[in-house]
C-alpha cells in the first residue's frame, strides 16, 4: 500500500494505482495538480497553513516570531478559548513573551501572540477579526507574528468548540517537471504524492453567519462566469491566471478595491478584458480596474501550477440564486431550500419567472427575501441556438437578449408581416456582427437569424415561419443573414403583437 494526499485528505491505495482509481466520477475534461514527493525540489516559504474546524487560513509569518507554531504538542493546546467581534483566541499554552501592558492597533487578519492576565504561561494565538485597538497582553512590538494572506473569511466563522487541527509550512514547487497539471487518468500514483482536484472560492462578503453586499454586483458576475464549475485558463503569468470567457462585458461595477494577495479573486471592470475573472498567484497592489470578488480557500496549488488552456474544476460559495426562466414551483423549491422568503406577482404554478428583485445573490441572501415577476407559459418562447455553426453570432445574441446572464431573456417585437416576425434588441455601440453561417440555397422554416454588419439593419433578429429560397429570416438577402438557431415554439409566435416584449428561453441541445 502507498499513501497519497487527495485534496488535503490522507488516502491509502494499492501500489501501482492510477489517477483513475481514486477519481471515479471526476470531470474528465478537467485537469488536476500533481505534486510529486521530492523533498529536494520543495522550498519552504515564509507562510504557514493553519487548518481549523472552521476552515483553513494561510499566514505569512514575520521572522522567527511564529516558530512556536511548529513546536511539538502545540496543536493539542490550540482550542478556541474566547471570541468576540474584535478577535478570536486559541490556547492557552506557555510562551516566553514579556507583556508590554499597553494597547496596540491591529488590522483585520493580523495574527498575534498575546497572553491572559499578563501571564506568559497563559499565552494565546489571537486572530484579529476587525481593525481595532486593544491590550492583548502582547510584547512591546504589539505581538504581531504574521498576517492572514488566504482564507480571511474563516475569521467570520470561528465559534465555540472550534480548534486547530493541523499546522504545516507552505511549500513551493518550482520544478514543473515534478509538479504539474494533467488530465491523464492513467498516471501511476507514487507514495507521498499530493493530488489537488479543484479550487474552492469563498465570495467576498459571504460567510454562513454574516452577509455583506459591498461587492454584490461584481460577485454576481463571478458566480455567472464560474457557474459551470469550470475555470478555463486563457492567460497564465507569474502573478495571475485569467478566465476570459466573459471578457468584453461592459456593465461590471467597480465596487471593492483591495490589495490582491495570493489567492485573491477579482473581476476586471474596464479595458479589453473587462468581465474576465482573475486568480492571483502572488501579491500585487490594488487596482482601480479590478473589483475583489473572492478568496481561494482550498486548492491554491492548482492555481499556481495551471498552464494556459488548462481547464480545472472550481466551486464557489454561495451558489448563485438566479430565478429567471425557472418554473414557478421550482423557484419556490429553490428559495425554500436557501431560507429565502418568496413573493410573486401571481400565484400560479403554470407561470415562468421573468424578473427578480433583488437581482444579485448576495442581496437576496442578505435580505432573506426575493420578489419575482412572472409571465404565462404561452408568452415564453423556447429557442435552440447553434453554437457549432455560428459561435460568434450566438454569443452576440445571448449578450443583447440577456441570455448570457439568465435562463430567460427578452426581445421587443419590431415588425410583423406575413410569416415573418422581426425583433429589435438594443445593440451596444461597437459590437461586431461578422458574416457567419449564411444560408446557401434556402433559409429553412422556423430558422432564427440576426442581420450581420454587411447590411444597414445590422442587429435585427428575425424568424420566418416558412422556408424561403430568396430571403433570410430577417428579410435580408442571404449574404446579410447569420443563421443562429431555430424557434421551437412557432405556434406562440403567431400570437405576438408589434411593440410587445417577448420572453425567450434557451433549450440546450
């Protein structure tokens, strides 16, 4: 038998076992991080990972002040002794500090060596939860032995009964020949190997006990970008990795500006990669162009080793609450499970949710209530989009109708004649609709199309209920028509009226 570490948990398996044997059911298209047991290639950093029953924090230590944390038997003495709104203390244990008997100023995330009653024999490991001034029985330096650089959300979860379960130095793996990412499930496991399968992120402002909304809008964008459970590395540098699948989004708010520490997650609010989700490998200063939206609480090794074009599994707390496009009964089920009061304009199980207030997950969780507007099912038209034949045009369509953000979108009816229905969604300035997937001999019945930039009516969306060998669904010549999919509910289209808003719902093929 050999021993490996799977996402931090010790696991025994037979010698000669492969990755596939321990990752049954794991997402096949995702890579994992492999850290081989080669001591000579590991370098001890200035950080310690402290695992508690409330979660893991990583602290960057200052000099030798935190050496006692690696002394034998210290873990057994680190039980939560007291906690208040300002700080949390674990202990007691003996130390050789000399109390200064004066208050000192501490920032959130400061890690302090102090004592009770000015007695070094009753020393405590203290975590500062908020910026405050206090006399914690520290020495003349203030007793700060380090700063939390990862896992600050854990500070808000500490409660009676918590304890420290593990303290380990954070190791760096500089040799990517032995530390790397792979999706090769036939890789043979080695004794002492570490396998990291996913990255877990805690959203800014979220903890099980407290919700704050200082970054609610930009957090919602992150939840949308990562709701597939995948992070696609479009760019990898020494300081960060970038998932730019939603880059080009113009409405990301500038909300929460803070230094970007290792493991910090941000969303860029301006520039060419606006809407991109960044995860940091190293500390960099705050930026006016970035909103901090979360913190990696597990799997930072996978972030550090990821290469360009890698795809890895990611999960975010909390899960997104987006009810648009959801059936009335299902929406009630979702909100009940999340402890959220549900109010609707109509009490009819046959209706579909078309808007919600508040619009962001954190605001809903903070208020513990949501109010929705519904529409009858006959007003909701199902469509199917063809991402294989027209990926760029489908992306444009989802952006201008709201389908990129929600399961339900909307379009105003512009004109209706014969068997043609035209819609006119608002097209942002500068949005390109290049010719793509144009019909050759015939535009099929029920085809959904958007006029491309070769015509004056670029951005017009149309459906033709019958096939045509002359004009596309937007009544433009074939060369001006991009076919993006088809309408499933054609019978409902016959009943729509001009200037009416139509709700659409995408059916995945």
